[in-house]
């Protein structure tokens, strides 16, 4: 595996491939002095991590000279770390792209990733490519282009002789630690965005700290936390089996609660029925509350820019009351004229309107009552003029403001305050609105890329520096349900969170931090300072790396659900490629702590979600041709894919 990048995601992805999937990895990063990053707290920590990674790589290389790994005494994988300013053709060749099974390009710049992908595809048409692109529409075109290039190159060389030069697609590929040849079917291109892979977890943490959401290609999975039933109570049958049991102790003195180092007190992923019964009354659980298959929820009527505003949105409440009062007075005058003169009711209304608009003749020689009614109608006409003018101005202002930013309405409460509308914030905003959760955004720059999305969704936005006094107050932070800080600056996120806690100590706070170690330190400190308030500090690289690693393994990772500080993956696999599943019933295939089959993909997608069968009986026998959707831990998925230690490494 070859990983090329210039930020924390590259290091996290390399560690994921090495530690979880036990793959041979070559990491290509820029020199430390050439790596330009935004001024964030924790940059020193990230640089230290990169230095430590290079030191570990050097130690592994020295151990490789003795033929053993540093800690296990087993044959070393000889992981390498290369430093290069850009992933040029020479750098990719030195990294071994011609013999690699997969290449991940996770630079922060889309153009750099695309240029390197085109070069890598030419060097190795059988290479599995994983690209990090923010522009999803461009990513779809690039994905089709690279897949087509691979298919054409493979077809042109499929009849080549064994004496072809190294790197020719007709030769045997290296397999890079898996023993699987990089066949033409694996020469795929996957385009991912760290914003898309991390946004569901960030949004779920802000909603209630209980809702976990995975959505991809119309597949929507919602998981919620709830207490396990007390002994003697019936186990709820609404939904799929229990996915996880939460930590037994939410106040771990070592502040490791929710992580893999929590031991027996930590979260238990994919427990069996006995573990669920044993944990009754002591642990919360994570279960799937709703499973749907759709193209995505539609926006309510009137939320788009081109929609016609409703009557209530055109005029204010006071103006509507004034108009209603004037109309009532006109009808009252018409009734009075009908009673006084005895003419037809429609005629009385007609004369009243003529008097109202001052286009009727004076009632000379008429009765006193008729003259008084004419004067009252004229007075009503004078009162009607400013009301009509106000109505016209309000209607024009409504139409003109339909494409502008909205302000938070009075009385708003129970909403989520979202700080930052960059690429992460925009994705989080879309996720929150898909869940129909009220949001108020705060953005310092009027040219932020997410403002157009907020305007289209008609989400209230407060423009201003969140670190200045009064900005969070304008976003109604006192009545907010949660604060979600996802700006590109760690200092801004941390300062805003601390200031919000001074305004409301029990506020639920979710921070997006650049460095994973710094996120852990902030999480521990805030938990200690505010033990009764929910605090979550998330690193985008920590949440995104499992999806990128899964794509590099050549399997479709549908998404990931964070369970405290661990991750549960959802994947779609062919049963024929997994001997642990083939020929077994659903009940027999379940392995506690590793994987659980959730659904069967029948391939019939003509009627939406009916192509997925979720209520599989435990007695159903899985066949080789079946394609299943399953939940798995990271190590469980690695074992299903056959990426475990002990498998030989094929060589050219």
C-alpha cells in the first residue's frame, strides 16, 4: 500500500493500514520545512507525530536488516517513509507504485491528487486508486475516466507475454502483503471526501450524543443509544440486533473511557445475546432504530430559492392584523349602509368602496346617517393608504430577501449552533438539515463556500467573529441544544467552546480538532472541568481514516458509526469471497466482537429499498453468490478480507 498526503490524514491512514489490516505501507509526505499548514493549536503535536513516524520507520528498516520485526520477531514488512515536495512520476516510481496493490492520494489540494492519479494509472493500470477530493461532481468524472483508462490498458495488454517489462499489467502483481493479485477487477478508482466521511459522526454527536447516522448512495442507517432493558423486562423488538454496549463507567479516572484502552469497562462492539442480558441495567446500548433506502429526504416546500413564499411569510403578523381589521370595518360600513338605505347588500358594498376610494359623489340631500357613513368610509380610506404601502414594501422586502441570509428568529430554541461553513461545516449542515434539525450558523467570512448552501436551505446565519462578545448571543446560544465548532482553526473552536460554557455550563459541545492527540487532551480536560455536561472532541482524520483504509482494501465501506472513541464499520461484501460466511446460516456466521450480517442485497433496486432484505432469519443459509451488508469492527473486517498475519507475500 502507498499513501501520499500532506496532513494528519495521511499519517492516520498509514497507521490504520499497518495496525488494523497489517499491510506493508509506504508513506510519502512533504519535508517538514516545506509542509505549509494553517496556524492551529496542536501543529507541534502533528509534527512530532510525523517525526515519530519517521523514527519508527527507520527502526523497522534497521530491524529488517536482521530479518525480524522490532517487537514480534516475525518477518518484517519493511514499511518505508519517503519525503517529497510533490508526488511526481519519479517519486511514485520510487514508492513502488508499479508493484503496489493500492495507492491513496490524500493531499489537501484536489489538483495535486488528480495529477498524481493520472500518472499512477499510467504507471500501473491495475492499481487500485483512492482519491481525496472535495469537489464531488468532478470526482465522479475523474473516477469514470480513470476506470475507463484502466479497462483500456488492461484490454490492450491482456495477451502480453511473460517476458514483458516489470510493471506491465500482464505480469503477476505483487499483492502487497495480502496474497491477492491485483486483478483487473480490482483496478478500481474510489473518490472520497474527508468531509463526507466525518460529517455524519460530527452531526450525530451534536444532535444528542445518541444518534449515529450512516448514509451513502441512498442507504440511511440511524443508530441510537438507549438503556438496556432491566432484568425481567421484555427486550424491545423494534429494530435490528444490538450493535454495541456502551462503557460501564462513564467517568474513567484515566480518561480512557470509550477507547480501546478502557479494558473490560470500555464499549463492547457487536455483543452476543448473553452479553446483552448480562449488561441489563448496567450499560447503555446502541441499536438501529430506523433503516431506510431512499434517494434522500426532500426539502420541505418553500425552502428552495425559487419557491413562492407563502402568504404568512410575505407580511408580518401586525400587518396581517391591520389588514384584517380594515376589511372588517369595510364590511361593517357596508352592512350599516344596507340597513340605513335599504338597498341591495351588493349595492351597499359597492357604494362603500366608492366612498372608501373617494370616487363617489358627495351625499348632498341624503339623510344624515348616509352622510356620516360616507365620511367614515373616507376616513377608512385614509387609514388604508399607509397599510397598503407597508404591505407593498414588506412583500418587496420578502422577495428581495429570499436570496439573502436569514437572521435567527425570535423565540428560537432547541437548535444546534454550527460554527464554520467551510468544507466540513457545509457537509455537517446538510446532514443536520436532512435530519430536520434546526440549525443556526455562525461564519466570520462573507465569502465562505457554505453560505450559498445556507441560503438555499434558508438556514439562519450570523456573520461575525465567534471569538467576539455578542456573536454567540446573537445565535441564541442560551437556548441552543448543542454547539458544534468545526472551523479550520483549533484555537477558534476551543475558544468558542470555552466561552459558550461560561454562558451555559451544561451546554453540549462538540469540537472538530486538527490533531487526534490534541483532541484527546481537550476531551479529557473538558470532561474533568464539566463532568455533568456532554463533551466530544473529534479529529477529522480519526473519523475519516477507516473509510479511506476500507476503500484501499478493495471493498465498499458504506460508512462508520462512532461508538464513544471506537468505530463500527458497515460494509457490503460478496459471500463467496469470505469463507467465514459461505455455507453458514446467518446465526452461525455471527461472530461476537467481529462481525454480524445485517441485510441481504438481492440486487433488485428498481423499487427503491426493496433490493435490501433486513429481516433475515437466523436460519437463512448464505450462498456464494449472495451479497450482504454487515456491521464489523475494524479487525473483524480485516479478518473477513483475509488480511491477517501469516499469509504469504507474493513477489513478481
